[in-house]
DNA sequence: ATATCGATTATCT
DNA sequence: GATAATCGATATG
C-alpha cells in the first residue's frame, strides 16, 4: 500500500484562519497556495475538518465557464462581493457546491473546492452522507469508504452539512463563523494542474489543481499514467 | 477502466 | 423550456 495520509498532523498543529488578504487576488494565484489548507466546520462541540486536495479556479466575466460570466445576478452576487466569502450554488437538483470568493470587491473570481482528505469528524460525515445505513457505531471506516466522504464537490458539501440557505455569503476567514478555512502548516510536496472537469465551455484552460499522488482527489489526473494493470501506480 | 444515463430543481433565456 | 462547476448505478471491454 502507499504511504499513510498525513493525518497525525492535525492534533498537534493549530488551525489558524486564512486571512482575507490571501483571497484578495486572482484565483489563479490563490489556487496553488490554497491546496493543503483545511476546511473546518464547527458542529456544536465537534469540529469536522478536511484538507483541501483538489480545487478549480473560476475567473470573472471573461470566463465562459464561470457563473460570473453573465454578470452579477441574485444567485451569484457573492462572487462580486468582498473576498474570502462562501458562494454556494445548487446543481442538478441534488447537490450543493462550495466556492471561495476571490479578487477585490466589485470583481468576480473564485475557487471551487472539489475534494478534501477527511481529517476529523469522520463519523459525522458518514452520517450526513447517508453511509451509515442503520448500522451501529463505526470505529474507523475503510479507506474505500473514506474516499466516498469528501472526494467530490457535491460529496464534501453533503459531508460538511453545507447548504445555500445555511452558508451562502458566510465569511470563511474567521473562526467566529461555523465554517472557515485554516492553515495548519502543511505544505504539499508536488501539485498537478489539468483542465477543469464537468464543464462544457472553456474546457481547455488548465485551472484544476490537485495535490499530486493524493488518493482523495475526485479523479486522478489523466496524464502520466503508467501501464501495469495490477497495482496501478501513478508517477 | 471507460462510457453512458437518470435523478431532480433553481436559475436564466 | 433548457440547462447545469454532480453522483451513483449500470453496461461494456
């Protein structure tokens, strides 16, 4: 098996909220630095958290794939507001997705959070994802089940209990919120950059960022595959 | 492993 | 009325 994910770090490291200034710039600049940060949800006394291992940058009114493309509307107005806030949208009649607004107020641009490596609150995530199926207490879910918790934008929103009515417009740069982004000091060793997925316009721009070799991304990058069928290994 | 498809509803044309 | 920054299930090689 591969290396164990860096999970031990979380109990020893402090979770410092990421500043608003961090997001006050082009999402393409934010993207690489945001990978490895931690999304935190306070649920009563419990903290649900996961490391950001995959994300996509969406630009402003010049990006045909961005919700900001048609200008400000009631739905997307958070994108044009101050940086560091949650833009939540509802999609396919089923799922919510989380963005972080970037750029100075008045200009659109955001980061779509696409996958987390679960760190704390896994039992609550299991429950909110509906993967508990009447069973009793899970001790530690299998690696395969862990991947189903937060490996995808709709999945992570469901696991963290993120909805539009509850969270849209929330300030993600302070732990006075019950949803925020923190830095625990972790630095990814290597990143991958690929085209964005799930879109039909501007499909070629390389604006999807992933932590290389991380097993909790929604889909492994297409490129740099090596042939052996058995123990599929990337590099 | 990749491809295709249905579910389900807020938002916009 | 059409579409959608998805997911889970099924079909196929």
